[in-house]
C-alpha cells in the first residue's frame, strides 16, 4: 500500500509489518527497563509522545506503537521534560522524500530513512525502512520518585 506523508512516499507491506510486530519481542522501552525508558512508556501511555495524526499513520502502516525498535534520551530539554529519540521499522520501501527531519508539531519531529536499524528477526528477509522520531515528553511521577 502506498503512503504519502509529510513529503515522503513509501510503499508499505502492512500485513508483513503487523506480523513482525505481533511476533517480535517487546518494544525497546519495555526490554530496557531503565528509569528513562519507564518514563517514556508512562508518557506514551498517557498520550504525551505521539501526536494523533502520527499515531494513526503508524498504526495504518501496521506498527504497534508500544513496540518501538529503539528509544533513547536525546537530551534534557528543560526542567520537567526530556527529549526522546527512537524509531519504528516498517516492512516496505521508502521511495522518496526529504533527507531532514520534519516538525509535525511543537515538540515532535519525524524523519523517514531508507534502511531499517536494529531490525527484529520477525521481519525476515523483506525490505525494511524506518521512521525516526524526536519527542518532547514530561518527566512522569515514576521517574521523579527515582531521582
């Protein structure tokens, strides 16, 4: 299925992506378990990470939003928040689009890249690309108590 989003065009194998997420391991934040990843998961569950239109796009592509391929703290942004980076791998091919991140809304950027990274074996031999994100997220209560 062809997707056009924020200047990119991708051909996505939605069913292969769904199968990979359904049979793959837990998402990066669950697998790690550090306090920053626990904060990310709590912020995601509270609706602070993905703007609604980005969540819909990724879900339409077959992505399980609770299973990021990678999550990391990019930087502390300002008091009470962190900037997280990460990505999702998607079965298919990125056909065209900008080489730089696109701000979707304040505190959230996307970048589509032609190759996957840290690709779960569940994707098998299909071509994979990735969608990276930068997201500003609040420090949730669980992280405040640990610090």
